C-alpha cells in the first residue's frame, strides 16, 4: 500500500477562523446598507454605477493576472474579494450623475496601477479606492463636481448645484442636520446616508474587523479642528462631521489594513494627524478633501511604522524590576 | 487561598478542544514489547550510554549517564535486554542515539535508597540523580534550575496548560493534588523560598479549588494563550517583568511545571527515577482520546494502537501541543521525557491553507505576547536583512505561535522568525 502523504509544516498546527477572504467579504457586507440607501436615494443610475465599478474592479484583477500568465484555477483560488471592496468603495464616492466610463476607468486604474503593479493585495502603498477617486477627480474634473443630482425625497432646503459641505465652507450656510444624517441631500452615492454607514461600521466593529477607536478619533479630531478653525463656533461641529465623505472615509477607507500603521501609538498619530489635515485642507480649499487627506497620510505610513515600533515585553522595565527586589 | 493576579492583555483565545479527553482519568498503558530510549531528552549535552548490547537491565536502572553540568541521566523504563543502540532522527530533526530495549515483562524495579534528610542539597542531589528535566516541553534539567546564581524568593507552579487539546497537567492536578503539593514543598525547600504560587487557568475551577483548599496560594489566570509561557506567567503571578534577554531567576523566580513537580515528588519520597510520563493522546483523528501514563521510549505506533488506532483522514501527527508542538513525518518516534501530547489532526482541524500576501492587518503585532512585530520580522527575513529583523524584536520571540494562529493571510510567521533567529545566532 502506498504511504499516504501527510502534511508537514511548522507550528502552529491549528489556525484561527479569520482569513483574508472572510475579512473582505465582511467589509462588502458592511458596505451593503450604504449601497442600498444610495440606490434608494439616487435611483437606478446609482445601481448601475455601483455594479459597473465593482465588476470592472474584479475583472481588472482577473484580466491582469491572466495577462501575467497565471493559471486560471490559481487566480480563482487566490481571489480574495479585495477588488470587490475596492470597486464598491470607489462607487460609494462617485456622484450618481457621472457617465458610465468614469467608474469603469477609475476602477481599472485603481486595481491595475495602484494595487496589482505593486504586487497585489497588501502590497499597495496607498488605498486603491481613494486613488481611483482622485484619479477620476483629476481626469474628469467638472463632471465629478457639478450637476449633483438631488435625491428623490430631497427636502427643499438643499441648495442645488453644490454639496452642502461646499455651501457650508463657502458661505457658511448651515445645512439641515437631519437630512444630512439621513442622507437625502445631494452628494456621492454612498456618502450621504450616515445611518447606513454607521450600521456598516458597527457591523465591522462587532465582527472585530476594525477597532472603533480609530474612526472615532478621526471624526472627533476633524470636527474639533473645524470648530477651532472657525473661531470656536461649536455650530460647526456636527455639520463638518456629517457632511462630505468624512464618515465613509473614517469607517471604510482610513481604516484599511494595508495603509494604516501597525502599532497602537502609530495609529493614534496617524488618525490624529489625519483629522487635523482633513479639517485644515477642507477649510483652506473649500472642497471635499477627505480622500486627499487619506492619500497623503497613506504615504507616511511606512515612515510611522519605521519609527514607532513596539517595545518587546520587559524591554524598558529594568529599573522597575530592580525596585521590586 | 486564591490571590489576585495581574491581567495580561496580549495573547489570543484559542479554541481549546480540551473537552475531547478532559474527563478521562489517567490510564496506565502497559509497557510495550520494545522501547527505544533517547539519550538526549533534555537541553544540554546528550547523556552517555553506560550499557552495552546484550546487557540485562531492569526498570529504573540507569542506562545513560549525564555528561557535564547541563545534562540528565536516562533510565530504562522496562526490564529486559538491550538489543541495540540506534541512531534515529528525533522530532527536532536531529540524529540522536536511542537505546533499544526488548521487554521481558519481569516486574522488578530499581529504587533509589531512602533519603537521609530533606535538606536542600540532598533534594537537589536526588532530583539530579533521578534525571528530572522540565517536563513541560523545554527539557531544561531541573537540578540546574534549582541551583540559581542568586537567591530566589518565589516558586511559581505552572498549571496554566494553555496549549489546546492537552489535559495531562489538569488530570494530574485533579488526581494527585497531595503529591503535587508535596513536590512543591520539596522544591521550595531545595530553593530556600517561602513563597509558592500556583498559576492555574480559570477554565480549571476544580483544580483551583483543590489547591486553594490545601493552603496554596493560587492565582486564577485568565483563559488566554499563552498564559503558560514563563515570562507571562511570572508577570501574572507576581507582577514582575523579566527583562529582555534575562532569565526568570534574574527577578527572583523559579517556574516549575506540574509534571516536573510530580516527578520530583516521586523521586524524593518514593525514590523513583523518571521512567514514565503522563501525556494526552487526542485529536479528531484518533478513535479514542486518552490521558495516558506511558513508559519513556514507547513507540508512538503502539500508543496509536492502544487508543484504538487512527482514523482515515489524519493529515498531521504532532508531538506536543498544536501551538508549539513538532510536526512528525511519521509515527516512527518514541516517547521522550518532554512529550506532553500526541495529536492526530484531521484536515478540518489542522492548518493546511496556503499562505497569501500579508495584508498588513496588524493582528500579529496586536496579539504578540512579547510585543514584537512579526510582519516586519518576516518581511526582512525574507529579504535577507536579519539585522533589520532584529530591530523588530526577532530575538525575543518565544515561538508561541500566537501571531501565525491569527494571521488571516496564513503567513508562516513562526517559521520565518525561527529561521531569522538561527541566522542571527550563526552570525554571533
Ligand atoms: S512573534 Fe514570537 S512571541 Fe510573538 S506571537 Fe509570534 S511566535 Fe509568539
Ligand atoms: S497577521 Fe498576517 S496578514 Fe496580518 S499583518 Fe501579520 S503577517 Fe500580515
């Protein structure tokens, strides 16, 4: 009888339940409420954009790998849904009025240039979805920022032509907070409905995929910074927190594993600086800037991880030990 | 008395699967037909065989003598004839001498003479004589641990048994609490310490009760892997942190494992040399999971047969616990002093997934009990830059496996770190 080949490997021999694929699928699930609400508010065009973006992102990864002559079964086995996450996130921060080629081209750019060329999942330097959005912003400029569609049930208080954030920053118009929170204002597909985003965020926290501290720090710092920049007028806190892509960015983009530091203090530094930069840039430019801020900070992550590292257990406690004796 | 220990934040909650044989009393497995006893079952110099092929030996007779300060005697675990001295590759992958003895089923047994007194030097002498080593897995000769360079003040008993599947320490604590308490007292006398602390994980409430009833100071440790790791245990029991690169005796502590204490009791009071150990045979791949008292040198194949044989879908044999144990290529291995488990894992339990790219999630660094950053150690090890890897703490790794257990990308982190450590040591 032929000896059956046993597996041979180093310890540990048992594994935790978590896998990359499971994490990515959970992020997709967490994005679902925001997708659905986007479709409710912005109609079938939103659905089309989400579908196009998600599909192009996944297709781009597979085609890229095929071009690189990787065998198809292996591609399927290694497909970890991170492209799907990128596709969905990208759609979340596009307006529903954009023509069909915007999501397609940005998704392909995000996957191929930002992710695959750097070596695939986990090797990217910056968040692909954010870079995709910025790519769209820079290449299709006016299409992205004009002609916002007013949601189906929008209240009359909304100023058409500009998002509430732009209005707030330009002429200090206070938006209607409730509609900001519920999402019936104009804006990007996934950014408007804060409730849906929060539901997704809570789901991620419960599943242990993100740590609730970081989005909270980011949002709070941004809000407080805006208050400080506006002569400590606390009326600015809620509008600046609720408007624009801050909550989407804080929950889903800034917390992206690959582009955050790996130590607690590194993360504190990262999110605090991120909050400050977001508020300052917002104030200075008057446009929606969360993605630029995140992109900027992403570039500093390797640096943060180089200088803020964990001290091994018992490292600097030598003095204490002597006292104990 | 239950005393309050410190909390330690870092580690994981592993699925412990102890229920497979938690309630099974320790069974004595009849001595097998042939035993093969390694002369190197401990850290330090291998013992030197003092028997020749054809010699008649009885159970408890010394067959290999310690060489040098850090070494341990080896005893025959059966009566019979020495039929050969073979070289076998041990689970660590090292070629080692094994003394082969054919059992003739006589019931003779050698015992040491009674000790005249129970003073420290006599007890240490007996522990050395009986070949006792750290039976928790490390295999460091206990007598050496009992003669520290500086005076100690605390003896910590490691009853955490944080490895999944294993139950042998727990069963020993339940079935022989008095003997273990005596063992603790002997070793405390040998060390001249007054303070003894027993650390037991909270998932063993019966054991905690038994020891606190007997007047021991018990710390109920939180159920978390790796609570049984020396440095973490010391911190939880005493609040002292062992500085990096230092040993427990530097903070005045000596840690002993439950099985070591039981063996010391047997050596000191019953005058028995170390010839048997208690181990857990478990996993979904074995017909009947058991806690066994086996003779040292018993072939693993015999153990498998005694437990009803393995099932079809076994993909991994493991000597020791699943987190730190060694993967066996086949069952042609023989029980050594330090073995605490023999596991038969099926494809459902075992980690067989292929590694993918690290997604930099930080889970490994977040949970590492030594507060290292495994992802960077691995990154730089793979790049061949061992000095950089050292900066992220490579040399402090205790190879507990917490990082790799949690890694969603299934990176073989422990392997990389161990490789890096070996490379760094080579350079020195
Ligand atoms: S790096 Fe070493 S000490 Fe830290 S979790 Fe991994 S194996 Fe354990
Ligand atoms: S746990 Fe695995 S995937 Fe996560 S950072 Fe560590 S090595 Fe990378």
